[in-house]
């Protein structure tokens, strides 16, 4: 028993430090955020937009959602009218690119990795937005704003224009910080 405690005590700092980010990885400026809600008004999570090392990153924490993989995208209009959130428009695509990170022609600005929700209904995501920082910020904070959306099913990363991710289940309007 004492040997086990000694091993755990010796390894704990190495394990903890191995998972730490460097100071270069720490976001330097929060530029936006969104509170996501489901169609019934129940909170679904929070998203933050950060500038770091010349990139624009999105980070989110979610709860109360069905376990599994869900399409996670930026949508063209900052409106989230329930029940189907169609007022958010399609994916944010200022350059007219095709959809999907696995599309040989490249992805558009609204394409993000799938959100994985655990069996307990919670999940987290951090991703780098696919456009350069200045262009992304201009598109996100344009006159009609931008919404962040969670879909019922996973994005297949190929199907144009929306990845075949199914109905929209949670939405939030990105507000500048």
C-alpha cells in the first residue's frame, strides 16, 4: 500500500505537467461569446472566441444534450428563433467555398469539427477557425451577425452544403466582447 502511494506521489506531477499547455498556447484575447439554448429555451452551453498566436479559436462547454456526435457550425445570421433555428441561415461561407474539411476543394468558414457529447450529456470542444483571423472576424461580426449551431447528427465533412448533420437542436448568437 505504501509503495502504491509513493508511486502515485512520484508520478502525479509528471502526469499533470504533461497535460499543461505552454504560455504560447494560452488565448490572448477573448473577442466574442455565445450562450446556446435548445428550442425549448433550456441552456445548452457556452462558446468563446479567442485570438491566439495569429489564429482565431473557438472553445465551448456544453450540457444537457443527447450523447453522440453532433455537427457544430457557424451560421450566416445572428438569429436563433425557435423551434428550428432556420433564421440563422446556412453555414457561414463568405468566400463561396464548398462544405467539408474532407472536401478536396477545401472547407468554408462555418465548418468546424463535430462536437462529441458524452453519456452524461456533457462535452467540450476547442478548434481553430479555418479562415485567417482578420477575415474570420470581419465575417463573424458583419452587419447581420453570426450564430453558432449544434445539429442533431454528425457532420460527414463532405456533403455540400451542410454536411448532412440533420436538424438544428441548439443555437446561440455570437456577441462581441
